[in-house]
C-alpha cells in the first residue's frame, strides 16, 4: 500500500485510541464524583428521616406530660402531620433534589412548631410547679412536696433534652452570587472570579449564646467541592468546606456574608450550597449557572 495512505491512516488510528483512553479516564472520574455526591445525599436523607422520627416521638411524649385537652389535640395533629411527612420522605429518592429540598423546608417548620410547644409546655409545667409548691407549703405536707419535686425534676430533665433539639439553628434566605473581576454579577459562569454566599441565621431563643463558626460548602455540578476553607466534622466524617465565618450569636436573627476567590475552571450547571454549624446541616439550596 502507498505510504502516503498508510501514514495518515496510522496517525488517525493513534489519535482515536488516545481519545478513547482519555474519555474512559474522564468517565471514571465523573462516576467516582457522582458516587460521593450520592453518598452524601443518602446521609442527608437518613438524617432527615431520623429527625422526623424523633420529632414524632417527642410529640407523643409531650402528650403524656400535660392535662390540657386542647393542647393535646393540637399535639396529636402536629404528630400526624410529622408522620405523614416522614412517609413522604421515605418514598422520595435521595437523588430527587427538589423533593428533598421541599421536605427539608417542611422539617424546619416542624422543628419551629415543636420548639413553640416545648416552650409553652415548659411554661405550663413551671406554673404547675409553683402552684404545687404553694399548695404543699400551705398544707404543710413536706413529704408530699418532696415527692412532687422529684417527679418534676425528672420531667425537667426530659424537657431539657427536648429544648436541646429545639435549639438547633436554621439557615434561611440562602443566596449565591457569581461575580466578575470588577465585582459585578457574572452572567456566564466562565466569567466568574469570585463567589458570594449570603444567608440568615434565624432567631432562636432556646439556642445558647456565644461564638459560633458557620461552614459553607459549595459542590460543583460534577460533584467536587470547592475547597480552601478548611474542614469540619459531620456525621462522624471530616468534610472539606469552601468558606467559614465565626461570629457571636445572641439568639437573634443575624445575616452573614462569605466570599471566595475563584481560580478553578468552572462549568455550567447546578451548584449546591450547604450551611453547617454545631455538627448539623442547618440549610441547603441549589443554584443553576449558565
């Protein structure tokens, strides 16, 4: 065969073989990244299921600690609603980001309602404690008063555990802005030179005051994490974060802004922003960039 034909043909075959090898390697990396992202989604879904189950049990326990028929009826209604949301969550696939996000918002609502009832029942129990103590003091029944105090101490310990659950923080109003070099919003992700993530930590009077560190984790469309912000513990794992911010939290609502310079190549698609604090995921939202 003529060399003029053989040499180009060999070159084409070599290029095709190299292209197939490169695509195979890239597909393997993509598969691994997708698997890691799926594992995190499954962990997040399992944590939500555990919280829904725990909240349903809390409603059941609270009904045994109060003799107010109206409040018991309200607790029963909220318990049924929590169980219905749990069943919905169990039927949803971990990969269904839209439904998971909806049920996560519902979970935040359930937590807020539970917190309200915990405080209300705690207030009623405190009032009952005062009335009981006064009655025992008037009657001079010291032994009976001692028994009541011991019983109420057990209830207080149980309520303290519920308050700890209600004290978990919530991140709301999460926004993510891609910015150009001049600080203006970038219309195309390829023009992005920095990210700005803003969110509000909701008011929570049951949470303890003091220094809090909030971790922001941005996951790219291919499942990798934009690092550079250090690491933190979550679900017995060490996760990398994109940004973090430490502030004094007083229990009142506070709005925070975090920033990160971009040096990596960014592709168009859906980016996920997750906010963590005190070992919990307190908020998450997805953003699409062209």
